[in-house]
């Protein structure tokens, strides 16, 4: 079984930008955005992916991700619920971990979320000075929920 252990945070400042080692444009949509089980299609650069995730229990959930032909991903995106998410992912290495900072566009412009994947739920990691509030268990920050309640509509 595939397992994802991920924590999400808001950013405190933009100091992370000086440490970016990679960036990629991501387009993603949901064939199923039900919080109990999501089916996502993602185009990252010139690669396509199909991902199935279970409901989160804290920072843990089942995840099955498969690379698919880019042509298939492009066609599947058209079948997805609207709106389609658009973001730029920035990769930042800090100490012994990799952080992914997602800067959202379109309906979610202004939202920036930092994620760290861990090998176990209680794994120790150092928190960079640019990391703010943890939002791991706040469902409104889940990508699958941003299509139903975009950041631009938050009060």
C-alpha cells in the first residue's frame, strides 16, 4: 500500500525564495473530489500523473500515484470538475528534508502553502524561519477542496 505522510503550513515570509532548487508549473484536476477518496489528474511540466488518495487521518493517508502518457493526462483534465487548479511548485531543500511550496494562480491566487513529506508521522524535522501556521488538518487547504471553495472566495 502506498502511504503519504505530509504536513502543510502557511508561509510566514518570502525568505524561502532564496533557497529554491527547482520549479515547475502544475495543472491539476479532480475526477472525484470527495474528501473520503480523491482521484486526481496532474500535468507537471511534460509529465502526466493519475493519483488516488484516501481520506486523511491527521497527516497520513493512502496514496497511489501512476505516471500516465501526457496525452492521456491532457484529455483527462478536460473530464475533471471545474475549476482546474493552476500552481507553481517550488522545491526547497532545508536540512535533511525537501519542502514543496505551492504558489496558486487563478481562483486561488494569493494562496501559498508549504508541504513537507515525512517517512513516519512523528519524524523530527527542523522548521525554517519562513514557515508559519500548520494547516495540515484544515480541510479548506486541501487541493481537492480548493475547487469547491477557492481562496478568492474566503472571507
